[in-house]
C-alpha cells in the first residue's frame, strides 16, 4: 500500500511517475483485463493518487480507494474517487462488503503484506475476485540489479532476506526514481504466495507479464 512515506512527494509522483500516462500503462491494462467490468462495489487497496481507480470506475465499478497517505489522496479525491485514509492492515470496512478488490504494486511498500491480504479476505465477498499486480520477487529486490527492467538482471546475495531495504542492499537501488525516495520491501516468491494461500484464497489466474525477456511484474487473480 502507498504509505506515509509518500507524504510530501505526491506532487512529484503525480507529475513524473503516473499522471495521465498511467491510464494506458501495462499495469492498468492488465488489471482491467483480469478484473473485468462492473457493476459492483470495488475496493482499491493502496489507491494512491487514484489514477487507476478512475479507470476502474469507467469500467462500471463503484470504487472506494484506501491509502495511508493523505498527500496522495488529494489527487484521488480530485479525480472523484471516494477515498479513505487508513492502514491496509486494519481496513475500516465491514466483512464481506465488496464485490471485488484490486491492489497494484503494494507488497513492495507495506511492512506486513500477510496482514494486508488477510484484511482483503475479510472484506471481500466469498467467490469474488482479488486482482493483484506487482513486482516479480525473483527479479526485483535487494538481490537484483535490474534498472528500469532493461537487459539481464544482475543477481546478488539477499533473495531470502525479507523486509525493507535501501542502498545498503547487495544490489542497492536504482540511481533515481521512486524507490530512492521511499525505499522498498522485499518478499520472496514463496512468502508472497503463502500470504494469499494462508488467507484462504485460491488462485484463479497467474501471469508473468511478457513485457521483457525477464519479467519484472506478476499479475494474479485470486478468489476467496
């Protein structure tokens, strides 16, 4: 989930990292394809500036966004999104209250992804989809030098290390961009997948997004 580390950089994030270009991004297209069209009540966990939430609303969903950064939510509300400031590990919603949940690029931000997924399971109606897209743990993390997902990943020690990392990691971070500003969290693939399984989800679809020879993004659809 976008978190309070994003407070103070929302204007930069909107201008440089997402903005209107995100609506045509591979992330957005993949999420829409796996989610499908509404109607229904959709929760966007870690909605940030709401640029993806707006697209989901255009596909017939009644969207509620949740993020812990009020700075980011300024933009979400300007886009007309019903946005709630809260921690994804303690979602302020009733059980079985949503027809679908989507979350994009959040496991590299939150400190306890297992708790976030458990909360998603609580608020999602049985049999309904949870769509998740995010960094591929095998090729993105403290162990991998894979700047802008170009070329061949340069692997180092550290793949099994779970938790937040920065420049002290064996492969460090890129020289510029978002992660230099907010850091990152690494969750190895087995821990990542167990977060969903332990919460009672069953895998419905799994893709290694074929954007480069080595994938940097995973796309999954789960059902509770």
